[in-house]
C-alpha cells in the first residue's frame, strides 16, 4: 500500500515539515492532555499511536500512560528513527516503534486499550480499512480517538484569492494522492461502520487571537504549501496576512474534528 498524501521522504521541505509537527504538538499540548483523558487513556493503558511521525505526540502519550506499553506505528523509516529520542520517559511495559501501514498492523487482535490517530487518516487511501484494522486490535472496553482536519472549518476573512487558490489546489492534489481534506466530517460514520459504539464528535476551533499567527498559519497552510511547491509565494502571503492580522483587518480561524469511539 502507498502512504497516500504524506510521504515524508519525498516532501520538498522535510526539515520545515518536521519543525511544523513539533510546533503543532507543542501548541496543543495542554489542550491535548484534556482530549486524551476524556477520550479514555489511562495510566496503565496499552496504547497504539497510528502515524506517530517523529514522536512528539508519542512523548505525550507515554507521559499519560506511564505504566502501560506504547506501539508507535509509522511507515516512514526516517521519522520512525527519531521516535525513541523524542520520547523522554519510556512506558513501564515498553515503547515499540514499528514500521507499518495502518491497514496492516503487526499487532494481535484485542491487545490495545487506547488508540490515537492525529492528522493521519486524511492522508490514507481507503481510511475505512485502517479504522477497521484499529477496531481489530482493540480490546473490548478500549477507546479510539481520531483528530483530523476538515477544510470546511477553515476561515480567512476577508477572503484572500491566494488562500482560496491554495486551498483549492491542495484539495485536488491531496485527493489525487489518495488523501481527503474533508475527512473530519466522515470520521463518525466510518467509526460506526467499523463497529465502534458511543461514537462522539466535537470540534476544536482556534482563531488568530488565540495562537501566534505564525503557528496558526503553519498549521493551516504549511502542509498545503509543501504539496504545491512554487505555485504560490507562501512567504509573501504570510507577510501580507500577518500584517493584516496585527492591524486587526484579518481574522483567521481553523478547526479540527475530535472523534472518539468505544469497542464493546
Ligand atoms: C501530518 S503527519 C502527523 C504526525 C503525527 N501524528 C503528529 O500529529 O505529529 C502524518 C503521519 O502519518 C503517517 N502516515 C502516512 N500514511 C500512513 C499510513 N497508511 N499508515 C500509518 N501512518 C501513515 C506519515 O508518515 C506521517 O508521519
């Protein structure tokens, strides 16, 4: 299976993308602790993280489940090699970075208490197969939480034609690579189809008054710009919007879906 719309080794700005993932993990760390607790992670959970990237969020999962085990799944060998160094305190029953794709997890049936997929399912062709695979490895009583984007939640006002073009082109390019920029709204039904119950969804939205604009800009447009190469002068766009936000003439907002489900 291909890694769909996020293949780290072929990104044209891998260094920037790794930094973007670090920023994204740091900016949300406090909020994410609350999300993970209410989604069901516990001190002794055996945890699976799908598409862990370089391990910045893996570190947080290890902090929240220190007595359990942690299976960090990632197809990119470059990213996987960074995971152990980025997880400061290994869980008592072990940290296991594993190179694999989500649709074929080398994990036994009914062995995981808590699974987390953060900004991963939007990149995977046929994400429903991966959600079913996660269901297979969960224990009865286990919880799955997926956090992902949906471009329907992105607001730039007043509209800038360069942003609209960037969003349109990124949607097309990501779809061509097997990804989906509107995955957020589809997650609840996908989880229900896979067999999860008590499926609940909420939206977390942030505006340019709540986060430093550089961080919000990178979260909302950083990956999209990397998909499109030189099609847009992203530095100029950042500078223009940044001035407008500072002057109070531009509002930027973005949201993510947080969807949880339980296996009985
Ligand atoms: C946007 S990054 C998010 C990384 C991390 N979850 C985070 O939030 O910092 C998407 C990750 O999903 C991984 N990925 C892509 N296709 C995958 C697949 N089929 N199965 C599992 N992971 C995949 C990528 O290699 C990449 O590390």
